[in-house]
């Protein structure tokens, strides 16, 4: 007869990617595309401004190519930031700041911590706040589990 120890439940580190945490996927897609386009523009503009002529020959195609590469990176960053904010029960303003900070970190890495890092941070904060305002200030998922109150609700 063998005795077995029951396995501990697996960690829920990437629960949002597994569909366990309802996220506003329209918001994630909108913010990811908006941030990718804006950050790629800043990177191409800085490359042109510092005289990287070999990379600035066709700025429009460079911008489109870099934007297409950055969309999934920003989507993953925004998803992880929203999942972390949802897990901790943060409010909208704090979540907007968290998403802007994470996206600015991605943009700074793309820019290699260069000249436009402050521009990226301010621009990302403005863009995330703008997309949030377009959604009416709501970041909760469209589909909630039955019996689970919204993250900002209090028990009465």
C-alpha cells in the first residue's frame, strides 16, 4: 500500500491568460495598438533626430514594421498589468498608472533608455487615460462569474 500526498493547487500566476480572470479584452487590444503606434513613432522620430540615417531612410515603413512587432508585446504587458491590478483589487486611477508605467518600461527598453524616455512615459500615461475615458472609466470585464461582485463593489 502506498501513501500519496495530495498535490498542492497550481499557482495562478498567469490566470488571466488561461481565462480565469475576466479582463476587458477590447481595452487590452485598443491600448496595445494605440501604445504600439505611438511608441514606434517616438522611436522612429528619435532615430531620425539623432541622425541614424541608415535606419531612417524610409521612416513610414519603419514605423509600420516596428508597430506591428510591438502590438503583441504591449498586449502581453497590458494583460499582465491588468491581471495584477485585478488580483489586488485596485481602482481605476491606480490601474491606469500601473498600465502606463508597464507600457513605458516596454517603450524605454525599445528606445534603449535613450532621449525620449520621459516623452514615452508622459505619452503612455496620456494614451492609457484617454482609452480608459473612451470606455467610460470602466476597466471591469464584460463577463463576470456568477456570484462574484465587481472589484470596486462593497458588501452591503
